[in-house]
C-alpha cells in the first residue's frame, strides 16, 4: 500500500511548520503503514484535538479494522450538515467518499450510492475509484439480485474493494497525456 504521509490535509510546509494535528496524523499513517491500526487509533485519541482531519483519520482506521458501524457513526457526525440528511459540500471530497465507503462496507449499498452521487466532483480520483468498485459489484449481481436492487432492496452480496478503504489525504491526480491534437486524454491503468 502506498503511504499517504506526505500529503496530509492542510500540510503547508516542512515538518517544523506542521500543525499538531498534522503531526499526529502523520504518526498514525506511519503506524497504519506498518499494520498497527489499533495503535494508530490510540495515537489519534491520545490528543485533546478533535479536528476534522483527525476524525477522518480515525474513521479510516476504523474501516480498515473492520469496525464499519463505528466508522459510519463517526462519518455521519462529520460530514452531514447539522440537522440535515445531506453532506456538507464544503468538506474535502475524501471525507465524503470515506462516508460513502463506510456505508457500502456496512451493507448499506443504497445509502453508499446516494452519498457517492451527491458528491459533485465526478472526476476526483476517490470518486472515480469508488464508482468503479460499485459498478463492478453491480455487474457481478445475479439477474435476481439485480432486479431486487432496481426495486430498492439491497442485495446481500458485499461490495469488495480492490484498494484499502478510506483516504487519509487527497490522492494524487490521475496521470494525463495529450493526444496529437493537444487534447488531454486519460492514460489507461
């Protein structure tokens, strides 16, 4: 798994200029990179800081530990507008895709898809990756499961991800190249 250490949310300069929140998140990501997820959660909880970035990092750790119900609860309080059922569009895209991911992993496929569709940045790498995972799941449904799905019943078939769930930081943009006519073209992965 590729480390996300170098691009934590809000990082503005060298380590001396990092905020206490960014330092904690970097430490947690290093622990996650070595498989120490419980320790990473303890590091994030050890501080009295409760920034959005720290809460997001805790949610990622919870998802990766398989504690998706806890992650859903955390992200619900983080991304939903207070007293509303829609997400705060001013929050980073990764917080919102992490919420959609937690819903999908908890078996709430309709909720996960609705959250994903609510995100208005369709070309963001996290949105694209999650949408592709969802489409692959849908293509693998049996005809009966697909029919139930279209009538609003979540099939029991779990959504599997080809990537570690959740993002600590903004993923790098997809590589692009130009065609002979100087128009951008996405490189196939």
